[in-house]
């Protein structure tokens, strides 16, 4: 966590429930979320139980690459954009949704 500032370190260390990070462009959101995911895995959370969402495809791709560099490919972790993840849910459960 040497690259993280105080706010980022606080977000990575936070353990009291879901975490929502809202910050401007270039503020280190992708780095922070990546470090948070790696910390969760280090703390014993199975990668297939982690969902990391972001708005841009670029950030999702970077996050996925950075995480896989540390834990390997095919671990079951879900890194996606909000839109893509919701689209996948709609496709998977379209009959249940009545569409």
C-alpha cells in the first residue's frame, strides 16, 4: 500500500460492509479498488465471491489485468462495468423479469 494516499489507504482498510468509492478523474480509483480486491483475497475472501464494478471499460480492463497479474487467470472474480454487469443479469434472468 505504499502508493496509496491516506484516503485511499482508508478505503482499502475499510471492513464494515460494502464500499462505494466516488472520486474525480485521475484520483486513483482504479488503483484503490484493485488494492482493496487484493487485500480481500489476502484476507481469505474467495475471488469468486468478489464483485468489482466501475463505469468505464478501460478501468474494468485495467483492474482485471492488475488483479490477474497477482492472483492468476480464471479465478472466478467478476470485474465489470455497471452497464455490462446489469446487461448480463437481464439476459440471464430475462424470463424471470418477464421480457
